[in-house]
């Protein structure tokens, strides 16, 4: 237990800062979940808009020091990779491509 006045004040400050940082990180998690939902819908335009919001939130949180800037950059990169995969698949959900079937090359016998 802190005894000096300055140590007690530091404890109070740390409690406030921890709550503030946890809230900021929670907001990032909410944005990421919304982005993943936009990706799952297969709508590229919606996913792009949500990615912009998510990246903005990540940068703000990193600027405030609640998250390290390299952590934010890593998350931003991984989110962009998922959008690029969606674009490459032509707007179809990644991993849900329509295939003809095992062993068929499209030719009819």
C-alpha cells in the first residue's frame, strides 16, 4: 500500500489511465469486429469504408499511447491483407469460392 501522498496520487492516476486505455482498446476491438462483418458480407465498398474507420481508430489509439505504434501498424497491415484477398476473389467471400467439384475440369462426358 502506498504511504506517501505522491505515491497515493500515482495510484489514483494509474487507475484512471488504465480505465481510459482499456476503453480505447475496446473501441478498436469493436471497429475490427464491424470490419470483419463487412468482409464476411462480401461487399468490397462497405469493407473499404469500414477499414478506413478502423485504421483511423487504430492510429488514434496508438497516438495516445494506449497501444504501441508498431502493434497498430501490424494490425492495420493484416486488416488490409484481408481486404486485398476479398478484392482478388472478386467480392466473393474468401474461402467460399464456387468450385465445379473434385476431379472435374468443366468438360462434360
